[in-house]
């Protein structure tokens, strides 16, 4: 972000002045407890992309002039993690790491398995998407992660299987709670326009679960899962699950929807998952249930100039503007080769 000349900032501390030269040129800087952004200002003027984190919303309003800001209290000095205050603060830390796209291997393993363990699961199937803009970018990295997951799961008595899937593009059409729910309902309803890639992925994972639990013979799980969808039994079961949790409700629809269109005709050759995730967050997802992205093209599709590539969904004009601004600045999210 280019600092605004109309916004001033206090001078940096002597400590920052002394050691800032050790930061590699152009490297990103995270300023924790940034206040009104005096150190963000210092680094931004030296060409560093800067993100500030603070719990003071008023101070962050000034800091926003120098880079991205996140409101959160990340101070955590609690021994008993069962205490509600500890859980709330840990949630704040997790939100900060998500916003910054920080996912260490240990954090990823703990995040995935802790939910299964706390729910009392005994058999677990983990789907690991692999692709250039997925969290796991190579087959070797996926195999390493799977081994670490299995090693950790064994310590807690979990029977675990990892499957590797295509992470070159999103699964389904929707990104965001309500839009993804609409995809799920379309698959369960067996609609003609239901996303077939979601149907296949769901059946693949469900089939692996059936095999792992002994409910299907090895290699026959996916067929059984597809048969359950096609017969309508999956939809019947889903309705019973919803009824047990308060009833089935219609997913909300966003107030504002804006298309992003192809600048020229050609073939879709690349979809950047990380940029899509960031775009959906700026539109308000997942906090705003109706916000997110609906994809209108897949890899390999031929598109015409002016054709819709995706649509942004937002509940406020401000969030829509943030997302559109990012889309205009970040470069190609969906690459169309002429």
C-alpha cells in the first residue's frame, strides 16, 4: 500500500530504527500490537508490505493508512485451555493466522485432528487437496503431511486414512457458507445443474469412510456412496440430521452481487485458490453467511470476451467495494489464455 502523504505517524522507536535494516528488502512485516501504526509507517515507506494487529479499533483506523490491519487480542497467558476466556483468546490467534495465510504444519495437524478427537471419532478420513495454490502444493509434501497426521492420530487411538485429491481449482461452484450449502443441496436433490465435481469428491471421501469402517469392501465404497446419493437416501438422511439440529432452513442470499468478467476470449488455464480465498474474505465470508464467490467457469472452459468468470456476493456495499478493489489490484485470479 502506498502511504498517504496527508497522514502522519509518530517516529519509530530507537530499537526499530536500529534493527529494521536486518529485514530483507521487500519482505513482509507483521506488527503485533501496532497501535496507530508508527512502525507500520516506518516499514511501509521502505517498501515492505505491512500487516498490523491490535485490539484497539480506534488506533487501527489510523494504522490502516500504512497497510492491512486486523483487530484481535492475541495475548495468551492461560494454562487452562478449557476456560472460556482462554478459548476466546485462542480463537483470536487462529483468526489472525488465517487472515495472514499462516499455516504451520504443527498448527494444521492440531487443527484438523483436535476437532475429530474432541468429537469422539474413532475412524477418520482426511482429504488433502494438492495443487500449486492449495495449502499443500506437491505430492511429496502431501505424503509427508499424511505421514505426520497418521503418526499423531495413532497416539490418540484414531484409525486414519488420507486421500489425495486435485487442488488445482475449487470444488463446486460456491465459496462461502450459504453458497456452499446451495451446492450441497443441489447434489442431494440430484438437480441437473448440481456441481458434478462436488458429487464425485463427496462420494470419494464417503466411500473411503465406508471402507475404513468395514461397511464396504475395499474398492467398493465410492460405488455404494454414489448409489446412496442417486437413490435419494442421502437426502432423506440429511433432512433427519437437520431436523435433529433445529430444522432445515433455506440458505440466505446476498444483498449485493457483482460479476467479474473475462477481458478477452480464450481458455481458462489457471485458477488461483489463494486469491479466491482472500477475495471471499474481503466480501465478508464466512462471518457473513451469504457472502462469498460463485464460480462460473472451470479449468479448460472456453470463454468469450465479457463472459462472467465469477460473481462476488456481499451483504454490504462497503465489503463489496473492498473485494472489488482487491480483485482490480491483485492481478489474474482466473487466467484466460488467448
